[in-house]
């Protein structure tokens, strides 16, 4: 059995894609008690003062919690840093870090301060993980990583057929096109706003719903019928996916593209871009458009709205694709890399 110390510093703060990635893998590992035990490693010295705050983030499972300063005495086999690099480096155990993509190296001005922890992971970790073959090749290129040190393990998705009550009754928003994520230029939201002008010219009853933090790409929003919801809870997000007529994800750069898969679990037709890693996530289950092509985006959305057969085919393919991308596969493959790191 592998004893894993998981760097948990950002569990209370990250409820976006990476936070979901960490929580889902931990949930899967709990179903494999013969293969792994988990200890949460936290920056605080007096762990009893923060125990409740961390455990609330992992379904109140009573994980052992150990401070960074005491991790050497915890009987661990390996450390896992899942938050895009090493947040601390004074360790001597074998370690693995997940670097989710190379955005901060290839997009000018995008969080350049985070490059330091990526480089720390390359310097201090035995092995590295990323979430797509596209990201693997990008990280090899920008960080000069030997190819045999970094493994691509696709993220997964979880089916949740429940109808928990969220903070918003999403049925009152229908019909709508949905976007999930920060409304920033990297996500292609500007092209989506322009495309929705054409969509609403034909379908004035269809609104655009943005779920996520407001970013730098809301110029022109006054020209479309728009609802900005900001951060939402998981139950509301599930309802938003389920009730949307179309999920639009015109991102310019993605290390994987998890929102597209999440939409598919709810049977929602997906329109997305054909670049970077997104086709690795969505497979043959989406309508693909070129980056920044607002006309192609509008045409794809209108095709789904106007053609019930197209929408039905995308729903069927999406559900099938999502079923292939289970978090169990991600969790097992991650365990395999962690095990290999101990065999140096």
C-alpha cells in the first residue's frame, strides 16, 4: 500500500477546475483502501486549529493532517503536488507534481509570477503529470523536460443524476446558451458575445448565461441579452448544464477542457474550438469551430437550435464520450505514476 502525502494548501481556496481535479481523485482513492492511504500536508504548524477547515473541503473524511514541517516523520512514501507546481521545496521524499498546462508560459502576461513554482517542480520532483498530450508537448517545449519524466493522464468526469436544489432556479433562465469559466480573452468570450448578436437576431428569446468570475472580456456585452451569474455552487452548475440548449466553449487555449465534458454528462450539445487540447477531451462529441471565428460559432449554435436531429445526435455522442472519461481511470493512472516515483 502506498502512503501518499497530498499538498493540500489550496483546498480551501480552489473550487474551479484544479480544485475539482484534486477532490475527485481523492474521492476515487477512498474507494481503493488496499492501494493507497492519504495524508493532507498543510502549511500551518498547529494543524488542530485548521483541521475542520480542510476536512470540510473533502466531504469531512477524517484524513490525517500533518504540517509541512513534520512531514518527514509521517511515514510517507511519496508526495503529490497537484496545484500546478511545488508550493514548498524543503522535502527529501520522492515527489510528483501535476502541471495542468503551459498557459503561463505561452500566453503573454498571463500570471508570469507562477512560472517559479512550475520550475521548482521540474527541479525537485521525480516525476511530473499533466492532463493531456497537448499540454505534455507544450511543457516539454517550454520547460525543457525530458519526455520520460512527464506523463499525460486525461482528467475525468463524474455523472451526477441528482437534482439537488441550487441557489438559482435555472429553469427560469430558459432558453439559453451557457458558458462556464472566467470571462477572459483566453476563453474566447469576446467572440461568443459577437456570435450571440447573430443568434439573438434569429432567436431573440435565447439569452447568454455566463457562469464564473468576471474577467477582461465583457466589452460589447451591452449588445446581447446576457445574464452574468458569477461564482455558483455545484448544484446550480449541474442545473445550468442540464437546462442549457447549447454549451459554448470557444476557448483559445486549454490544457484539457473539462467544462465541455461536464456539459456532456448532462446531455447538453457542445460547441467548442478545435485547437489545443480540447479535442482530446471532447472527442467526436462536439461541433468544432476555428478559434476567434464568430461567424462559425454563431452558425454552430444556430444549427443546434434549429435542427433537433443535430442536437439529439450531439447529446447521444456526448453522453457516450463522457462515460469513457471516468475519474476512476485518472485516479488509477495517477497512483501508478506515484508508485513509479518511489522506485528510483
